[in-house]
C-alpha cells in the first residue's frame, strides 16, 4: 500500500474527522492534526478534539503539543508537521492529514519560505492589538500595505500582526511572501469535505450548543489557572474569547453562545472560500451515506 499522504480539509463541522478515521483505518494510516487550536493542551471541548477513546486505536500526531501560554505559528507547525509526515511515510504508513486551518494547510503542502520574525517588532504590533483592538491594527495595516488590508479579514488580529511584522522587517508588501502553488508536497491527495449551507449551519448550531452544554465554560475557567489570558493565540480562539468575555461580565452566557455561533459561521465561510479557490482539491459531500467509499474511489 502506498504511503502517499492524504489531506482531508474543508470547513468546520462537515465531518472531516470521521472521514479521516475511516480512511486511516482502511489504508493502515496515521492521523496528523492540522487544526491550529487542537495543538493546545486542555483546549478540548471548544475545539471538538476527538477524545482518545474515540480514536479507534489509530495513532494521532500533533495534538496537545502546546501550552496555552505559547504562541502557535504557521512556521513552527510547518517544520514539525513535515518531520511527522515523513516519519510516517518512512514506516510505510499513510499519513492522513486532517483539519481546516487554512494557512497551516498551505504551509505544509506548498513551497512557503517564511520571512524572519522579530519578537520586539511583533510585540509592538500585538500591544497595539491589545490596546486599540482590531480597528486600530487594521488602520495601521491600511497605511503600511493597502493590498494586505483589503484582503485580510479586518477581525483577524493575528494575521494582521504578522502582515505588519513582515512589511516592517522586509520593506516589501505582505503578498510578496505568499507561497508558490503547484503540485502539493509529497504528491498529496487533497480531499475537501463540504455540505449544503443550510445543513451545515444547523450542524454548527448543534455543535455550539453541545460545547456549551458539555463544559466549555468550566474548561475555560480551568485554563485560566494555567495562563490562558497570557496566551496571544489561544485566548482569541472562537468560543474561548466569547467565554472569557462572559466571565469578565461583558455580556451574559446566552450572548456568548450567540457570538460563538456567529463567529463560527463566519469562519466557515472563510474556510469554504479559501479551499474552493484551490483547483487541486477533490470535493466530497459530507452528507454522502457512502462517504468513505466515495473518497476511497477518488484515491
């Protein structure tokens, strides 16, 4: 059996995890996580992280590798994930890469050399984000790089910080550091899972309700004890940011649920737009009752 990797990507709540498990089980594969927030220890309920007893005895990699005080970066993930994938292939196993973090997928599968980073420069832009919010950061980006400001979502503080850092350090527009799109690394097969919009919206609503009913607030309270507020990435994750605002009495719990639902739906639209632009993706319907068989046929 070939060890050629398979990437299962697409919007949140479409059924990627189940399909990845089915494929790994059928092909003798191992799972490689490519969801940025599932890198964090303790962020389980709010990221819909699959519990160990539901992993069917299949090895999972790059889950629970960061503390919430650490900053998740695309460059660090790229280095770690390349090593994991190549180790799996060297053992004649099939890497099944699964998740929906858009830039992480592109960094792993495409040629992407990242500009240098500077902690002092980044800290300065992060301070502006903390003090002035995304509006102040977006205004700064419009002045520094109007093209980047027009293409980056104005609520995506982390990406705006990185864009401003790159522009300052390189003196070039942020787009100049974009990856080269071609044949995917390792000749990876890229499967995209999606669903009809109304059905997916209903699944997102159910998932959001389940997270809150299953202890998301308690999870966030526990993470506060290990430094969640100090983390530049983890505390801004959808669901976690809203629960933090609730715990800070910015609004009530029902409003936190609603904002989490709205934020997730917006993120799903971005994921769909991003992955649909990639002509290499072979799309399957998450509602297909024979989804695994359909995906295996595409392989």
